[in-house]
C-alpha cells in the first residue's frame, strides 16, 4: 500500500517557542486519520506545515512520495467555517468554482467548460445541486460545510485535509458530515482535526494524538477516554 503522507522529524517554531517538536507519523493511502489533542497542542500548526503555510525549522514532509513544496495539486483543504466569510455576497456555485482557480491569476480569468462540468458534478455528488444559485450566507451550518467540502473536492485531490469541519454543527448535521466523509474516503485519503473526538473515533480508521509531539498513533483505541489513559 502506498504512503499518502509522511511527516518525518518535523519541528516548527514561532519565534523561540516550539509549536511542534520532532513529530513523525505516516498515513497510508485510503486511511481516514483523526488528529486529536489538547488546545495549543499543535494540531493546526501541523496542518499549516503540511500545506506549506508556516516555515519548518527541521524535518520533512512528503505527499505521495513528493516533497510537500511540489505536491500542492495532490491536496484538498477544508478550513474551519470561522475562517470563511459566509456573509460575502456570493452564490454556492461560485464558491465551489473558486476551487478551480489557478494559483497564478491573470485579469479577466474565464472558467472553461471543463470547470463548469466538474463543479456541476461535485454539487450533484454531494446532493447540493439545488443550492447552486443560493447565496452562501443563507445556508445552514451543515450546508455551508458541504459547500466548502465541494470546493476542496472539485480539484480532484488525492489527500483531503479538514480542520474542525463539524465545529458548531448540531448533532444531525455532524452525523451527515461524518457519513459523507466516510463515503468520500472510499476514493480519497482523509486527514482531519477535530475536538469532537468521541464521535469521530467511530468513523476514523486510525488516530494520531498530538501535544507538541506525537503521543500516540494507532487504530486499536475505540474511545477517547482509552487514549487518554495511555498518555
């Protein structure tokens, strides 16, 4: 089985403070990995490092065998809803189209027929095609999260990274998102941060517990309380 993600002796520092210290773990292709740990433990910093958004003091990251600096096209990213201005006057379809924008934009960029077809296909796959022309600000929390998920998937990623996608969702919406991710995981490797540890562990295939360093990685723990007794 291929290795989708390899984090090798990764250290990240902010000024003189260590955010991540000598972190090493790997994710096999097809895994659904839950990244859990305390607030301030470095979970979001880890994601930012993988996405090449923060400088790395030491170590390396490889995505499907490629250095992470060169592997951007392999990764789809779903941020926290709080990082997305849902009041901006834009429709659902236009939000999803943003995922097809090239990294270097010229003036008067035009979407191709292929872009339109891909966006329509993803909206249909996630069963939100009826929302295509709705302003994003009119949607429920669960619907907004599906739109952000569609925006990430429209690039055909091999690795999907999610940062707290169920934060502030009610239990039915949370369950919908987890079940949707479980279906997506049949085709795409998933790495997901969540504080909703107890529910997430029913869906994830393995767990990485981080508190500035890797405390635990495995697939045998079935409850967050059991993990905590090992650290």
